[in-house]
C-alpha cells in the first residue's frame, strides 16, 4: 500500500480546559492518539507520522518511538501539514490526514474510503458525514452535487451554517498535489490561521477531482474538543466493546453501567453485574460471576470464579476461586484453584496454593501458603520491619488461629496449628502446636 498517514496532534486543545495535551486524554482507557495510531496500523499503512507541537514531550512519552515532525507554532492545520513537506519531498504515493482527536473512526471506514480514493483516482477525497447538529465543524459546500470548498464555522454565512454535511477532518490526498496546493494557501480568515481545508478550494479551482466519502453513522466522525465530547466518545467505545462481548457470549445485567476497556477479554457465559470496571490487560475466563463494585486491572482470572465487590490488581486467579465481598488483591497475588478469600482480606505478592481459605480480616504479604491451610480471622503477616520486607512460609493442611501475628521471616510447617492470639516469631515445625500468649487469669468476685 503506497499510503502514509499524517496525524495532527500539535494543537493546544484550548477547549479541553486541561493541563494535559488534548490527544493523550483517554477514551475508554486508551489515549486518543494511541487509538488513532492503532487503527492506522491495522489498515496496513506503510508509515504513520505525527505532527507534534504543544507539549510534544508529554505526547511522546505516551506513544513511544514513532516518526514525527514538529510544528513549533500552531498556525493552523494547513501550516501543520506543511511541516512534513521536507520529510516527504521525495514521496510520490498517497497521504491520509487524520486528527488525533477523532477516536471513534472505524478501520472499515478508512479502508473503504481509501479504496474509493484509489478507484476514483481523485486528487482529494474528504470523509464527510451528514449531521443533525453540524455546529463547530467545517461545512462541505457543493454546487450541482460537486464539492466546491470547505467553509469553517467561523467563516460561515447563515446559509452555509445550514449545510448539514460536515468535514470529519480525515482526507486522502495525492502527496504531490497536496503540498503543491498548500504552498498557495494563506491566513486571511477569521482565525488568522492556515486552514488545511482551503486546499479543497484550490484543488477545485485548478480543475482537479475532489470526492467525498460520506458516512451514515456520523458519531464516528466526532471530534473531541471538550470534556463533554470526551465522555461521549468513551461512552460510544464502551457500547461497542460491550456489544462485541455480548455477541461473543458474555452476559451483562446492565451494559450501560459496566465499564470494560478495549483490551479486556471475557469468556462465554460469564455474568457481569453493574458497577464492574475491567481495565488494562485483563483476561477473564468463562462461567465467572463478577458482582458489585468490582475493579479488576491487568489480571488473569480463570473459569468459574466468583468475585464480589473487590479490587484486583496485577494478579492471577485460578479456577473456582471465590473472592470477597470487600477483598483486595494487590500486585502478584496468585490464588490457585478453589481458594477462598473473604471479607476485608488484603493479599500482596503471595501465593495461596489449592484450597487455602482466608475468610476474614487478614493481611497476607510476601507469603506462600500451602494447600488447604486455613488462615483464621485477623491473621497478619508482619512482613515489614520499617526498612526491609521478609517472607512468611506456611505449609499445607495447617491451621492459623484467629488474631495471629506471624512476624517474618518465619516458617510454619505442614499440619501445624497456631493457637489464636499468638505472636509467632520463631519457626514452627510440621505437626506441632505453637501458642504464644499470656495465661488467662481469673479473680473470683473481683467486682465486689
Ligand atoms: C478541523 C477542521 C474542520 C473539521 C474538524 C473536524 C480545519 C481548519 N478545520 O476543525 O473543518 O470539521 O477539524 O473535527 O482544519 N492542529 C495542529 N496544528 C495547528 C492546529 C491544529 O496540529 O496549528 C491539530 C489539533 O491538534 C487537532 C487537529 O489539528 O488534532 C484539528 O484541530 P482543531 O483545532 O480541533 O480543528 P477544528 O476546529 O476541530
Ligand atoms: Ca477538532
């Protein structure tokens, strides 16, 4: 494919009212600019080039290593594209221009638009949409069905303002013709900017063919200029994601109140209740139930797992585990098959082997706990001495009595029992009983 893209992302985005550059604001979890780059990569263009200016370092931190040119001063979209003329002076193919702030575009749209551009042999093809409310967009002005130019909102007469066909800000150009026309535009307009859209008028005057590729579903062309539009874009992406998951067999109780980021996978017949947030590289198996205000980020959850009102970060959870309500798995918790973790239990960097139960009010950090061991209510691994972290190792089939403090580093064997209320500072061998608490004293008739 002899096609490169230029992605506009140098503008200030004043209407966003934000310290951050506009294009790194996230839509359903993904920075807008990254979303656009991914779409372009997926349609197979040979190179994506960003046009950066305002806070370019911040944007580069997000997108990583990708070719870009710099627009030092933001003098308009036409001026922005001109900055790439040197880089592309020997390039003879097509250029697709996109804006970093239109995250709802679909791959299929860009593919079909480019196909039409090739088939028609047009100099320029504009992506347009018919809008109920065209306010703010450039209007496509036509005469006898043919494009004659694009007029920006600020320049529009009352008659032009009534035109409902808008410029989506995506174009296919023949590279040479684009840069040739750009050398002829000026900034004699309301904003005093060099408008890329003026290229169209020049094309037409020179008798070149300009075509539109017009969309039915016009939400796709939404340009995010404000926080309201940012929320609208996120909502649409969530809707698309949830629909795709339902099509693949996931059950939603209330899809409008379920927040699942693009990168998340969920298996068949898993039931997702309202209030659930699934983020990052999270993978959930089949036949699970995710209930209540649960947030799961960057975690792997296997099959038939039940989770209620809990937070799970960077953890692995195997088949038939039950979690919550109100549990917190912090990074590197690994819960093997049939584990149960209940109310107010926090687990960090610990492995719980098959069938371990920690039902209530417990902190397990830097610990390994053997198969079928029971962790009593209120058990705490004291893993931190103020300076360093230490490990707690517990064998299988052991029983840790309620309110035990396990002062790490410490090791407890298999089949052992720790008496309730103990502070364990020394290793406990297998098959032993360890108790460390003061003897109960009774003073008869003391109240008198
Ligand atoms: C632009 C179009 C308008 C179209 C709309 C679609 C022009 C003149 N107008 O208007 O016809 O309907 O997009 O969403 O092109 N940018 C730069 N450098 C600049 C100015 C802008 O890189 O000097 C970038 C911005 O970062 C942004 C994109 O270009 O990603 C579009 O700029 P924006 O100010 O949002 O243009 P609109 O007013 O929305
Ligand atoms: Ca815009």
